[in-house]
C-alpha cells in the first residue's frame, strides 16, 4: 500500500509539472496493453502457434471447408478392407474326430468330405536367432597356418547382427522410444539387456552408411522443379539451434544448423543454384535466393487473416480470406488452361481488396507539435500483413494458374513434424552429433517411405551397405 501511495503522489506531481509527459506515458501504456491483449488472443487457429500451446483453452473449431452434400463416412460403392486369407500359412493345425459324438461310430480319413479353414494371425514367440560361425584353420605342407575367410561384419567373438541393430535404430529414431525403454523392451522380449552404448553405436553406423544417400538427395532436390522449405527451433545441449528441411513429394532432407537464416542455407549447399520454385512461409532469408521463383504458404496467411478479422475487426481481411478460399476451390475445379485465362480477374479482385485495406489502415504520421520518437514509426499488425500481401501478391496467387504449384507448404510441415514430437518426448538433444544422426536417419526413412518402402525394411537395407533405391 505504501508503494502504491508513493507512486500515486509521484504521478500527481508529474501531472502538475508536465501534463504532456503524462499523456505520452498513458499512450505508451495503452499501446503495450493492446499488444498484450493481442498476444493473449492468439491461438493455433488464428496464428502460427502450434496446437500444443493452446492448453486447456482450445478454440472452438471453425473449418474453412464448405459443407459437402455427402454424409461423413464410407460412401456407397466403397470397397472395405479386412484381413485376407494367407495363401502360404506357416503351419497347419488339423482338428479331427476319431469317433462320432452322436452315434459313437469310428471315423477315418476316408469319411472326410469337406474342410473348414480358419486362419489366426498371431505373433511368434520372440527370440534372437544365434548364428555360430566356425572359421576353420588349416596347416599347409610348409607348416604355415591358413584361416578360412571371415564373413563381412563378423568381427567379434560375440556380437549383435545387422537386423537387430536396425531394429534398435527403428525404435529410437523412428518410434522415438528413449534408450532406457529400449533396453527394457529387449529384456522383456528377448531376455538380453542391451547397453546404451550398443544402441548409440548402431545409430552411428547407420548414420555413416547413409552419407552417400544424403549426397544424392541433395543433388536431386537442387535440380527439382518444386521444393518446400521450412525450419523449426531445436534445443541442443540447452542452446538454440535450428532444424531445416527441404523436400518434395519424393525426397526429404533434414539438416541442423545454429542459425535460422541465409548462413544455414549456404552451409547445406542445396539452394544456391536452385532454379525451380520454392514454397515457404515468407521467411526473409529465402527471398535472398534470386535464381528461383517463390510461392507462399496460404494457410499461414489465412490464419493471420482470421486474427485480423476476429480480433482487429478488419473488413478487408474478411474479403481477402474469402478470395483465397474461392481461389483454392476454383483451382481444384478448373485447373490448367481455364485458370490461366482468368488471371486478370483474380488480380483485379485482389487489388481492390488491398486498396480497401489501405483505406482502412492509413499510415498516420505524428501529429504536428508531437514529440517524435527515435526510429521508424511502429506499424500495426494489420498494416504489416497488408503490405506483405501487397508486395507478394504474385507469390500468393501463383497456385491458381499452375496446377503443379501447391496451395500450402504442408509437405515441409509434415516432414518436420516428427522432430517436434521428438522434442516433446526428450526435450532436445545432448550433443550436436546426436542431432545430426537423428536428422539424417529421419531424412532417409521419410524418403524411402515416399518410394513405398516400409521404415524397418529401409533401415535393415541401410546396414547392408549401399542403400539407395534404384528409382532415386
């Protein structure tokens, strides 16, 4: 209370001495209060914040999709899927009768006239198969000892095989199971207590085997027509780093760097000579790439427009949101030549909304006689969004007249999503080397899955040496 009274007295004295300074102070406080209100109003539906940040105050879902005529669920004529009979069962268990339970007469195989077949799919008893190699030694006529050739990879008296090592990598880097839980799984299933060092060595070997894969994927992405780029923060040894992704429908590259901007793009050596079209979230570093065309992620803009519409009461944002939704529906319904013919009409409608936005958000200068603050005058969030959409209108609308250009950057977000799951589970990485191993292995799994290869099968192939698919 005393502190409050002293502040009150000081403020009253300031009002008597310099009322203009009090007005400036109140204006600054009002601006700060408004900024705080806007920050609190942001959620995963109207900004780029992840859904996990919503907590228990999740916003009510408001889908931007138009309600279709069909009911939800399977449609008439849709063929369902069920467990199918195996043509080659592993074992056949016969159930015969020796006596008739009704009459008591004896039965033989000659009395069988039909067989009812039923199959049960189940897991075998888990166990590790132990291969013992007998490497014979010979003594020749001169008395010298000659040893038979040792199989490749068999280097210790007792060791784990490649398939078991690939399974350890699968659990840790694909299923994101922590090391201690992997050890417990091995004890429960196989009765062997695998050390953490064994798991880490398996991951290291897989990482080294994938060096050629990463080099080839970089080359493919550098020469493709359309690529998606994104980045996300990552904790490594309690320090901020960035995981970058560059991908398309066939390839995935994940890389770790301590910087988010252009320095990281140079370090990866993929985009310097890229001449295709790059889809991204309007991060300024990407616009320094002058050899390629650019496209922006429209769902990101739609979320910002939702915030401007609902929290800032911007009428132009409502119209712009509707335009992007109409353009998306139109591009799906009328791809190719029809969409290209209507390019001018879309640009005219877009330009009118931008002009209306400028009238709604004029850039006010300081009033005459007002005390000027250092630096550039602060712009409102609506004005910043408006200027960005005005500057990059071609990059925003590019998807309309070229059906190959995607509406969103969802491909990059899907490929980077599991890294955030890993971060939620483990909190980060202890070393940079560990993070780089994880990034390369996840790049490989994602790329193989895009080529129709299952994750564990891909990892088992990685330990056999050259692991690049023929259709890469």
